[in-house]
C-alpha cells in the first residue's frame, strides 16, 4: 500500500506506521447524525438565525463542492465500517467520539435537549456495537441546564458514555454564568469530565477574525475556547466545584504557554481590585490548570508544544487526540509515535491517561 490517504494533507503512508507497545486512543473525534446536518441546513436557510460564525462555517461544510467538505460530510455521519477503516489505516485503536461542533448549542432549548438525547442514543448504540473501538461523550444542552444535568446522568449511568461534550459558548454565554451551574455540579457529582471543545467565536467576538479568515480552527477557535477555560478559572468555578475536571483540546488552547503571565497578572489584578469579578482564588491560575484541566494533542503533532505542556502541567495531564475527520494525517500519528519520550510516558500519552480520565 503506497497511497496518500483520503482527507489528509501530508503524504506519509499507512505502511510507514510502526508496531507500538501501546494502544493509540484518540480522544477528540467527531461525528454528526445526518439529521443534525438537516437541522443545520434549516438554520442556514432561516433568515432570523444570523450567527455569522455558524453561517460561514456551515455555509462551507454543508454547501461547498470542495473535496474536503464532501469528505467531511461523509466521514462525520459514519459510525461504522468507513470510520473503522480510517482508524485502521492510521493505526488508531480507539476513538473517543463526540457530537461535532457546535452540536446542539445553536438549537432552541427544547430542540437542543431532545436532539442531545437522540444523538446520545445513536452514539451509545455504536459504542455498544464496537466496544473495543469506540467510546462516546454525552451531548447536553447547556441552555437547559437542569435537563442537561439529567441527560448527563443518563448518558453516564444508562448509556455507558464517558463524559460530556460542550462546544464552548452557548449563544455567546459562558459556563461561569450561574444559569449553567447545575451542569457543572452534575459533572462533578458524577465524577465525569467535561470536554470543552471549540466552536466559532460568538457574534460579539468574531468580526476582526472573520474579515481576515481567522475565525476557524486556524486561530479563532483557540482564542474563544482558551478564553472560556480561563474565565472558568478566574471566576472561581474550580473553587466552587473543586473536583470538576475539564478536558481541552489543541494543547490547552495556548493557556499552558501563558501560565507564568496568567499567574502574575491575575495576582496584580486581584491586588489592584480593579475588577468586580476578579476576586482572590484559593490557588494560582496555574494550580487550576494543573489540578482541574487535561489537555489533548488534537491537531498538534508538534514536539516542542507537547513537551511544554507535559513540563508545565505534568505528564499525566496530556492525552493524545487526532481530530477526526477534520485532521487525520497518518504523518501526525507517526510524528507523535516518534516523540523523544520514555516508553512509559508515551504509553501514558497515547493510552493510559485516556483510560483513566474517561474510565475506559
Ligand atoms: Ca475537534
């Protein structure tokens, strides 16, 4: 076999993959029920729904004739043989799968709640059919937080799902708002992680990203999601819910790199009493990043950045992810296999950290 795999950018081939002494568990992998594509098409056609980020992203993925968007539509909707064949060709033993961004968080409350349950049933069925290959995260509707808490409980205890997926802001609002606390409380009580995944910046934030084409995965996603995580820390959500664990992709959306300055300037802000919501915390910003946050390598097969995260967060806090089907280059699997790490740490990165965090 010597061909560039469909949907990839680099020209490594599957036959270059080595046999390794660990399972490769990819922890930020997406799916989309066909019915959700129909709902999104309806939103694109609905003139009263005017979210500029959604419109640009799904205008592209749902309507573009480009090979990339066609493939993404096909790959996202599959929870069977096509997905398994791609995993095999890239050496992925197991995917932790979640509803793709922005999930149900662009739907009206009632529809969001019922569609989350529908998607969770579908994902759970696929996981039960392929228990050694698929695990799933529960979709919930944060804007219906009491029902989101119930659905998370059902997802974990009845459906066998392994955490919650939240696609960052919900109509421009962040999880530190008290209206969302029942969901945070439920995740903490269930001892299950929340995967805080990107979505496009909200209408309030997107303008200077959009006019330069930077709103998506290239940068806007990371800025928006990093901001969300940082808000959770500085507004004291982890003092309120100290056992809550949040998983963040893309190596922590740059916050590990910022750690020193976040600590310094947070302290400066607290001392100056400049902001009503910047109150003293029990720990430093970096303490919460080390104690309440896991980061995954989705989209980041890059040794200096992975090593920085392992160095400042601890090797037990960094997990492998691929980002299927948006980014699934076999060259990146090979690059991650080839990281200059001890055998023990590599097994933690690819396998055992994920098994522990998601209770696989
Ligand atoms: Ca992703």
